[in-house]
């Protein structure tokens, strides 16, 4: 448990631990619980820290849910990018979908939801499906193009996910519900907030430390004093963190306050939350 700062913001620990459980059906056959999931013919031990009940829920998933989750996993397994997980290379979007699923299940439990809906579980798995197919550099520079890129991605993710749902036999009502969640048109509802919180938590836990050096590199490439580049990168990162914090609900913020972060990341979060 982490203490609160004078401004009421959480004080972050300065070390890293395992992510939440990465539960749910996979494309290939599950290995034994203690050995992890098979990925591309290799065994990848994906660390689990969420409750066992979250993992067991997937074992009794209805056939249609299993088909959709396996279909999404199959698509994400084609990501040419990879990330190291427990010493093994895993397709990035496959790992991301499982990180997001883990957080969604944990936050749902924190919200008192004993059995997350099929639509919520599908949303978590399909939120970024095949995201690598439309890279940022396929759009012009600038904020307007960036926002258009983000919007087009959401529509593509929703279309792919709901197509798999329809093929598996889901009614139109369920497909529309998932579409709204992926398009972030249900943010004021419990499930919508859970997904938004989970997205922010994955960023803080998994992407934050790698993202900041990119900002610094961009600032340095513009030329000028190194100290000025550092200050510019810091300011941009603080702005991103503040925007992320505003999107999060009480449960997401509580979970964020317990995340172990590196010294640099913790300092930037402290600045962001201090206003």
C-alpha cells in the first residue's frame, strides 16, 4: 500500500513487479497453469497476479465467446512487432490485449462485478486488434491528422471485432454495445469507465517508461540546448499524464497509485498530479 502525498496524489513505489493476470482463451492450446501460454510454438510464461476467479471464468466461457476471443488472438498473433515477456518474444498486440484484459478483469472485480459481461471481455481483447496495420506515419504530421488517425483506428478495431462477433452468432444488440465501448461512446457508464481506466493503467505500467525517451529524442532532434530539450520532453510528458489522470475514475486512480514505477517516471507523475 502506498501513502498519499501532500497534494492528495498517490506516492508511487520505485520498482517494477508483474502485471495483472492475462486471462482468457488463446489461439493455441493452453499449457499447464504453472507453465504459461504457448505462443508461436514457444512457451511464454505470462505472469499472473489477479485473482484465480478471473482466470477460471474464461475456462467456462460460452462457445461463442471462445470463438471471438480466439479469433482476436489469432489476428493479434500476426503482429510483426514483438515484446519480451518473461524472457520470450511475444507479438506485441497479443501481449497488449492480454495486459488490457487483465486490468479490465481486475477493475471489474473492484467494482463488484462478479462475472464481467461477454461484451466487456470482448472489448478488452479487441480494443487494439491489428493496430500495427495503420501506423501513425501513414498520416500527415500535426494534431488534426493525429486525431483523425486515432478515430479511424477505433472504427477499424470496432468493425473487426463486431464482424467476428456476428460470425460467432452474437445478436446485433451485443455487437452495438461492443462498438460503443471501443469507440468510447459509453464513457459515462461503468463498463466504459473500466475500459478507459484499463487503457490508462496499461500505459502507465507498460508504455510510460519506453515512451518518455522518444519524446526526449524528438525534442533533441529539433536542436538547441540539451537542458531545454529535457525540459520540453518533461513538459509534454507531464501534460500527457495529466490528461490520462483526468480520464480515470476512482477505481483506476486507486490502482494507479499502487503501481511500482521507476524513479524518473515517479517524479514525472508527481509533477503531473501536483498540478
